[in-house]
């Protein structure tokens, strides 16, 4: 039973989070409506409010296609039905999933190879899709599509023997449709694959990785499916399952969704009846703690039997000596026990509408008054209230919440207390404005890129701290699924591998070699290395599966020599193809394109070659100090894109290292800057990479000069420098916002944050900075704040900046910090 607890806790947390907004919206949503004129507050009229949202209209139209929830009576017994079927938990969801057309071999079981968790063994397994098309089984041998997970054996773990040996066909790994997150095909997308001893050139093209909610401590499943028809059939099935579930589950209440999990485990014999022991388990699983559940269960049956002697009950009649309950009866008992204590909904109902004895249902006009006066949603009109009622009356609740007079409120334009309660806890009553969560956004993103905040990651490859943690391609997948649209890659020269089918350069012996570009945090750390190619393949795979994605920006810190830069350019071009945005010289000087124009594309942000003056200044710095990342000023690292973290410069002609020329690296410490200038040559920039770069990092001097730069030139400013730049002059905030209207600014955490903690992004956002980079591997308060910011527009990673940071006089001109706002939550 423990295997479902995490799912139930997750559902419970979701319900509790929704409940926080049950009595009113947070005033961040409400305050935007406070400025409405007093005339709009007079009444809840049917005339449409200017700019009314009609946020429920599209979903309300779907109710016309859906069967109402009804009650039918047959042979003296009252049976709860949905669309003509016996009502079990989430019956509408079950019906929707059964309606999907799937490849027949998936129900019969297809042969796969499963990569074990250590990545050192491929194991023969059978993958089967359940007959209800809601569960994937991975077993040692073939099983029936009608098999239930609860009837199959799961691995037994002991500290001394681990999971031990499993017997033939009964070991189970399963994934429920509600747990599906995403999948990748033919891509190294997680640490297990990265660190495995697989022949990657042979097996990776056949890999399907399924990401899911954590189960037995695992978050993904790596399968190798050699049969192309089976592989693509599984991919199509995963797409259909995920989409169909997301569409159908919005019509099922949270309590019924939770009960679906539990019922699946409890009803092992599939007889659709619950015994007294199973009832006790259900109460435990839903965290409903009662004393003597067996005694209560027996008492309920006796009461029902006594009642049946004189009248027909609202649930299935219970026969004499019957010891089990149906789903409807079980839920009726639970609801009776709950009603013995006063619920939050009862208090809200009584305070807002009056005692339930006096008011049992709400009209559309009353609901509109509640939305206006209690929730502060003054952009709704009477049509919105009617749409909301129609939606709520078509949501599947537990059977005990249905009317039992031969019909239900789903056939009326009234709202009863049970469905009102469902509204309070549902996403329809989210404190975050539902209008702002739609994707694609109601308004297309047609303004230049500089007009948007962009969800941005810092050192995306790291899974932990900045000095010793592992680098992983999986981190890029996690960031993309979280809505990140600007990924960072620190690129370094890697190995020279022999290749039989690809050539980039010629080795000393005349053999062809393939240059491997590594991504990690540099040789001055002990972070592990990952392949640049694997990252780009993952990004390409993401865009294939999400063709409507707004542009992804790759922020590249280029520490590579020219041959390796050529290899980077080759990888980008051949892997991404026409998804890679290659700007013309004119495009770099013109106004920036919009996110809409760049849908499904990838842009490159990197450091441009330094000007001659910059080169001379760089040489002076090198001559006067040991030039390593540990001694280099942090903000200087920012201005030069960390190009010289470990200065392994390459001579134009000989590719000789500069060690011995740089003081502290084997050369005389007293060597003059002038002498060094004549002998040191900075690393070259490959033309093949330069032509791909759209955003060029430029050195910051002052905003007067910055505003004159061409739009594609941008600044990167460290956390520690944001405040000093903003406070340098009285008009600095105004000038910075003005600069950010037509140019881009990227900010990133201070170098002292070796623990990968995050800084508060609010100041940078208030100054109009578009790319405020945070460490996505650290879920602290500031990353959660970032999640909230980019929840808008369906989590697409682009949010329009408000007028306060887009107007030339935005923010009042003086002072860099955000203004204080008093918030009252009732």
C-alpha cells in the first residue's frame, strides 16, 4: 500500500493549496480591479463589463458534448450511472481513456530492453498497456492487459541483498497515466544513460525515456525498443494518453481522482465491492482518521438493512448478511462521517448566503454577486456566472454528492453546496488569474524580444553546487520542462575521438578524428563533464515534441580553441537544421524579432571578439597578475563572458599554450606589460561560430553609450553589480529601463554562491532586465518566485514586461527598488 502514498500526499497538497484561495482571491488579483469606477460596483447586471474575460466560455461549450450525470432506477434498486455505465471512481475519465485507439501489440505486450538503474545491464522485459489504457506495465514476462498492479509482485528490498532475485514473470514496474510527465526518443536525457557503459552509438537511437512522478525513488524509465513500429507506436500512445488524460481529468473532482488511485489498489479481486478491512485501508489512505472503523462499517450496514425494510435507499440496497459495500455506499458512509463535523465550506456558505436550511441552491445572479463582492472578480458578467455553473454541474463528484430525486443539478442552471465546494477547491478558483495561464496566450507575443521577461537558467548543466557537483544533460531537460527558455553552456576543448563516419580534422598519423566539445564548470572545479552534442540533440528533440515553443536561447561561454569552435558550429547546424536562427548582418542591426516570429527556433548568445583596445587592456591585466578565475574580479568575468577562466590561449599559427608568458604560469613575474603585448596573442574566434551568434556580449561603460549600441549587443551583469550600477547616478534606473526597451540585459548569481543558492530577482526585473538567470537545481524561495512569474502565458517562458518598466519614465525615475505595496488577505 505504501507505493501510492506519495501520490495521495501530492493530491492532498494540491487540494490544500487550492483551498487557500477558497474564500477570496489574493489581493494581487483583486487589486487590479480596485480601480474600477464606483458605478461598476452597484450591481451584478447582465450587461457585459468592459473587457469581461469570458474565461469559462470555451470550457462551458464543452458541456454541450458531455453526458449529464444522472441516476437511473432498475428493478427496485437505484444505480448511479454516468453515460450509461456503472459509476466507479472517475468513470468519465475511464470512458475517455477507453475511447483512444491504440496499437494492438501494446495490449498484447511488446519486447523491450530495460536499462537497470546502475546503467550497466540491459534486461529483457515485456511492456504492456492495460485494457483501460491508463497504466503501462513492465514485467519479466507476458501479462494480461486486464491485470491489475496490485495483484503483481513488486521488488522486495533488504539492506544486505538489495532487491535480490525476482521470479519469472511477476516482477512489476508500472506507470499510471496521471504520473506521465514527458518522454524523449533517441536522446541521452538522464544521468543513468550518461554514465552507463552502453555502446551509445549502437543503442541510443532506439532509446525511449519516459519521465514520470517519483515512484520507488525513480523518476524515469529507460527502454530500448529495436522494432521501429513498436517504438513509434509507444510514442504515439504516450502522446495520446497524456493529452486525453489532461483533457478529461478537468471534469473530475479532486476527491474522485484521489479515490481512483486508492480503489485501483484496494479492489484487488476487481469485484467492485469493499470489505470492512478494505474500508479501514481507504480511510487510512485518504488521511481520514476515525476510531473503530470496523465497528462503524458494521453499524452502517445494519442501519441500511433496517432502512431497507421500509424504504428504498439512495444507494444500492444491501442484502441480508451482506458484508461488503459498493463504491457509492462506501463514499456515502465517508461523507456522513465527514458531515458530523462542521466543514470550512459550511462556514463560508452560511456567512455568504445564509443558512443551508434557507438557501439550498444558488442562482447565476447570486453566483455573480459572490464573484464580484467576495472574490473581487469584477471582470465577470452574468454570462460568465452561467458558464461557471454549467461547468461545475458537469464535473464528476462522488456519488453521495449527487441529487437523488431522479436527476441532478447538472440539468439545471442552479448551483448546490457540494458543487460550490468543488469550485472553491478547484483550479477554476485559483488565486492566479486563469486568464494569465492560457497557452497559447490570448494575445500573440508580437513585440520585440526586449519587451519580455525570459525564463533563464544559470549554469544549467549543474545538478548541485558550483564546485563539486555532477553535470548532467538531465538538468537541461528539467529546465525545459520547467519553462526555461534561456540555457547556459560552458564549452571547453574535450577529447579527440576516432570516428569511422564523421570527420572534422586530421590527426598526426593521418587518421580521421572527431573532436568532442565538453560542457562543465571548468578545470578549476571538480564538476563532471558532459557532451555538447548530447545537449543540442536534447534541445532539438524538445522542439520536435513542442513545435509551438517560443524561442530557446543558448547562452554559450566559449572557452574552446578554433578547431573545437568549428566542431560546435557543425553540431549546431547539422543537429538543429532550420530550427537554428542564423542572423544576417542586417538582422543584427535592425529591431529585434518577436517571440512569435521565432517560434520553434534556437538563438545563440555568446561573447563577441574583443576590439583592439580591449585586447591591449586584457594583455595588461595578464601581465600584472596571475590571470586565473580564482583571482579575476567577478564583474570582469562577466564583461568578458568568462572567456579566460583557465587561460589556455592558442597561438594563431602554432597552437602553443601561453603558459610561460603569463606571470605565475612559468614566466618572469617582473615582465613588463609592453614586452608581453608584443608576444601574447589572444585566442582566435572561429568564423563558423561568429556567423551563428545573434546576441553579442558587450562591455558595459555607461548607459548613454549602451543605448547607442545596435539592438543585438547586450550586457551581462552580476548580482553584486546590479545595485551598484542602479545606484551610481540618480537617473541610472531610468536609463537602465530605457536601455532595456531596445536591448537585452542578462543578470546572474554572484560568484560567492558556490552552494548554488539564488538571489532575489525582483530588483533586476523592476529595472527591465529580461534574462534574470537563477540556479534551477536549487528550489529556494527565489526560484519559487521565478516559477510564479513565469506561470503566466501557460508557462511558455515569456512574459510581457509591464508599462512600469517599459515607459521611459517608468518606475518614477529615482531609486532602483520596487515600490512597497500593502496587501490585505481576508
